[in-house]
């Protein structure tokens, strides 16, 4: 786990912090897009990698293409830690 965590870029960590702060939504899709503060994330490749890597997931089931709140998985919380400043 720590090896994977060390490989995450600053941008990926910032994206995970936004999810932890409940500022992110994602599309229900096999290639989920991430939206932060209502805007499409500038690096969807990283967003896809975080989802496929098991760091974040949709908070609820939804029809394909729908936007739902994103949430961290235990692996995502391990990266950001327990202390996340509110937005």
C-alpha cells in the first residue's frame, strides 16, 4: 500500500482531498469522470486511474452517465489521512 501511495502525484492527492472534503462528484461509468466544485477535472486520466486503482468510488448506485457524489475508499483515506481541512 505505501508503495502505491508514494507513486501518486501531487495532483492525484489534491483530487483525493477534494473528494474527502465532499466537493467532488463522478459519473457512473466504466471510465468515471471526476467533477470538482461543479467543474470537470482537468486531468481525467488521473481521475480514471484513481477510480480503477480503488482510491475513490461513486457513493451510490446510479444509471450510466449520471453524476453522483464521489467518496474515498479505505485506500483513498489511507492516502489523505484522517485530517482533511474543510473547503
